[in-house]
């Protein structure tokens, strides 16, 4: 609730989105989490740590191929 309230006041704050996405993924609310990760990555496509966290959620969802593709983007 706290992160959603903060995000309502600052809808473009990627740090708040990230924290909310992490919490949602820990609660196994993967679809909601993925949506936030995608929003962050749209604004910050070169953020390797966010992309790795996004890939982990994809793995937890059983989307191994997509997760692998995302992880490969984080390697030089």
C-alpha cells in the first residue's frame, strides 16, 4: 500500500516502481510485477540489474526462454 501511494504521487519514479515490482514478485504476483519491470526497462533499457531482476521473475513464471533472452542482454 505504501509503495502504491508513493507511486500515485510520483508516477515516473523508477525506484518506487522497482521496489513495488520486487515486493509483488516476492508475493508471487508476477503479472503485476512484470508490468512494472517492463515500464522501468522502457525508460532505462541499459539498466542491467533491473533487467536481471526482470529475468528472474520470468523464470519464476516458467518463461525460461524469455528469461534466457533477457539474461543474455546483460552479458557483454
